C-alpha cells in the first residue's frame, strides 16, 4: 500500500496495516493539550503514525535506520525518493523545495539538521537531513 494512501484513513486501518506487517499495534494516547489523540509507533517497521482527534491519520513519520531508535522503513517512499539520497539529489528529484532551513537543532533531540518542505495538493512533504546532508534522516507526510 502506498503510504500517501494512509493519510486521512481511520486509525483502525492503521492497526490492520501494522498487523499485516507482522507486528502488534501499540497505541499511545497523546497529552490532553495535543492536537492529536495519540500515536502508533511501530519502530521495528520504521514508521510512526499521528492520529488526529477525528481518529484519522494526520501525519506519517518515515525513519531511516537508527533515527530515534527506529529501524529503517523498507517500503516505497512518496514521490520516488529513497532514504540514501542526499539533499541535492532529493531537490533534483522533487524540484525546488517550498521552504528550507538549517542548520538547526532538531526539535526532538540534540542533532543538527537541515530540512526541506514541499506543499502538495492534499499533503505536505517534509524531509530532514543530518548536518552533512548526505542522506535522509526522516520523511514526514502531513495532511
């Protein structure tokens, strides 16, 4: 299944997707102040799903190996990108980013990252790179 097809899907579909991957889904409820109701974080398959208060997939995080202790996602990535691409290769593949930034400290840890964002029809694509921009650390797809 194409990961983009999972955006806006009911959380029950995500449970089945994770089970079909051979893992037991684990749902973590978000804090009351969060815009989300919770998260599925099946780190062994390299994905993380944020579920909105409407019980639909709001965001999908696709991790490279070891990023935030996740295994690398082994499936197809949106728009033909691959995790081994450098920032330059990604920008050649996807055209110029809508916005870019870095160097900056990642909001989730102490790593220095660079990032690019593309606004698409119906979703946005956000890609983070390490400080040498030699590969992709994480791809985030949001509705």
